[in-house]
């Protein structure tokens, strides 16, 4: 994408602005994680999780994780053709209308597909396996702040950029732009890695997982990760954020309480 190359050649001052805006954009979601999502999840578990009440210490840790993910994205994403075209043009002082026209339709289509997938999972699997995904029963504001924005910054901007860059460098062809095959390899690997992280976290918190619960975690994260990764690669980070936002907006109330 042309916006990616422009970000790569941007002066450090502009890169710092992009980093700051993205980090600030993700912090409300981290606050929602500490003060809403984690406490809600704690009190819905039959066995108390192996940690105490969340507080400022957890928020500082999560803020540092977010800063690392955003920083890696700012450094590596442009090198492999990933971009945040709307934000980049806006921070640079140019009109974002052009990138917005390219982003909104794929984002809406991804949101419709994501909502259909989320509702399908909630219908097919029994209620007990929803313990694997706290966002199923979260208030809408918490879903939107963390699931739609912060999660995309962590996964599609930070993790995908790192994996994509690693695939490109290990290919031995880093003197040429990454190929579509490398992009798809990175998207698949990133989706599998994010699913594995969720599985390990669920295993640590809940103990050994039943096969059905494990399948739910892996299948849900991998399938949505493939779609989100494709949107981010082809249309930009904002397309993935818009799709995630619409996914929760359209599925809310169908898979959890309307709050």
C-alpha cells in the first residue's frame, strides 16, 4: 500500500505522533480490561482465578504491553506493506477522505461476516464453553473499547507486523517486497499464535480444558484472525478495527445481555 511506504519514509517526529495516537487510542480498552472485563470474568468462574483483584499495577503492565505492540507496529508494519492509512494521512495533516473511501466497504463486509461467525459459534456450542471468551457477556462499551480497538492494535498491528517481518526476513528475499504468499503465511501463523496464547491463558486460569472448549478457543480465534489479518493486509488497520467494531455491534444481545 502506498501509505505504508510513506510511513516508512516519514521522519521520526511523524512516527512518534503515529505511535502516540495509536497508544492513546488503545488505552481506553486496557482500562476497560482492568476495571470491567477482568472483574466481571472473575465472578463468573466456579473456581477463583490464581490472581488477586486487578488494579493500577495490572493497568501499568497492560499499558507497557500496548506500547510495545504499537511501537513494533510503527517500526515494522511499513516494511512489509501493512499500514494505518486513515490515521497516517490525518496525523500528517492531509485529508483522510481518500483512504476512508477505500476502507469502509471492506470493513463493513468484514463486520457482517464476523457477526455471523460469532453468533454461529454461540448457537452451536453449549453455554458452558462461553467461559473461554469473557467478551460474550461483557457490556457493549467494554466490547467496543477492548475487543474492537485495543485487540486489533495488539494482534493486527503489533503481532502480525512482527510475524510478517520475520517471515519476510527468513525467506532470504528481503531485497524485494514481501509476496502475497508470505503475507498469507504470516496471517495464518499470527492467527495460530494468538489462538495458542488464548489456550495457554485459559489453561492457566481454568486448568485442563475439555476438548470441546479447546476447539472453541482455537476455531474461533483462528477463523476470525484470518479475516482480520486479510483486512489489515489488503486495506489497512482501520478496516480490521471497523470490522471488529461492527461484529460486536451487530452480535450484541444475540450472544449476551444487552447492556
